């Protein structure tokens, strides 16, 4: 397997070990980056994330890397957000208040609905295996058959532009599992916990 360089953004909210190991298994030469200069020199970026949206954006601001991430997104070089990292790519989140995101993708991050007969029975966070249904052509999903299962852990989901959604899943509501616009990619589930399906997606990102 050929190797390519990939930089993982360390903005102090993530357990980076599992995604780093998964990228290495997928053929990546991984380096953690946390400064504007390091981000600007990258050929491709991974924005991981666990935890709360607002705290993550505050860390990004404190590290002084918000503008670098925005600039990188406009270079045409590939960037993928994973789990919370995907949510940070959007305009705004309503998790614990109203928090502005990076606006590299259009949409908002909202809580799972909590009323109605079906929604009231939902356990939050959404945690476990759900089927991902493919929608349209995708470089991340290239070479994969439809209807794979992936591992999710999250309490909020994205309302995205329809044309950007290339994979969706349903948990009370149908929501984006994989998004893609030009060089901007997002994965709501954890590819590093999604066995061969997740590994193939990471391989596809490294080739993007």
C-alpha cells in the first residue's frame, strides 16, 4: 500500500490515538498539527472531534487556527471532518446555545427531536451501529456497496444542503452520515470504529 502524508488537527478536544492508528492502517503518514503555519503547509487535513461544539470552536479560536482552516478549505486541497469535526464545518450549532461554525459547508447542527411517539423513545446520545444508505456519486464511498453499517456516537445531527449529502442514515429522523462538496468532506460516524467500511472510506480520502 502506498503512503501519503495527512495532517490531523489537534485542537485539544479529541482522543487522537484511534483515528491516527486508523489513518496509518489506511496508508497515511500521519502528523499532528496545531499551528497556522503547520496547517498551511498540509496537503490534506483531518479535523477530528469529540465533545461539545462550542468548546471545540473556542479551542480553535484560542489556538489561532480558525482563519487557517478557512483558508485551507478554499485551496482545493482535501479536508475531512469526523464526528464533531464534521459538525464544525457547518454554519451554526444549537448545542448548549448558539455557536458559529467554520461555514465551509452550508447547514446547521440541531438536536434530535424529543417529542412525538417515535422521537420520545429515542435514546440520546445516538450510540451504536446504523445502516448508511448511499445517495449519488461520492469519492469517499467509491468502490463500496450500498447499505453498509457504521458506528455512531452523537447527540446532534446536521441539516445540510441536499446536494452535499452522499450518505444518510435514520435514527428517529433521516440525517446526513457522509457529506461532500468539492474538496470538503464530512463523516458523522466514527470510521476508525466502523471496521472495513470505515477503513475503506479513509483510504478513499487519502486518494482524494
